């Protein structure tokens, strides 16, 4: 992850299909994160440098409570919705858990629900 000071507002989506649609068809604030309701152990955290840049997401295992491991980094703006769905499904199936890319990350105090998050400088 490029942003070790960023805080994320974690929204819950119902399915892998909904997440793939959101990550490929929309632009999100830099403090946006997602979790799929049926697989809450995986987080998708906006890791982009700008809303106008590539739609890059850190894929993190450990859910809201951790410990947290970044297991992948995916540029969803370079994916079709179908390709994104494939990445999300592989993540939720645990296929990215043991890659050589995986490394521990410190997210203590950085994951918030949208009401707790309120508005920050990244979403204002």
C-alpha cells in the first residue's frame, strides 16, 4: 500500500458482481473501501494517488479486525467488468492468499464505517 496514513470508510456490498460493477463503472473518493458481505475477511481499499488517475485498489485479508496482509494490488480501471469479477472471485476463493506479494500492513485505527468516517480531506 502506498498510503500508510490514509483512513478508509468501508462500505459493504452484497456480492462479487456488485463489487466488480462499482470498481469498474464508478470513480470513488480516495478514502473509499469495500467489503463483500458474504466474505468480510477481504477488504478492497482505494490506493490510488488521485481520483483522476488509475483506479488502484489494495486487496487486504484480515477483515476489519486484522491482522492485515496486503495480498494483491489491482488496477481496476484497466479491467473490464468481467475481468474485475474474475479478480474478485479469485480473491474471495482465497487464491491470492499465499502469493509472494503478500505482506503485513498496519491498518490499526484506519478502517471506519461510513458514519464514523464522516468527511475527511480526501472526500470533501
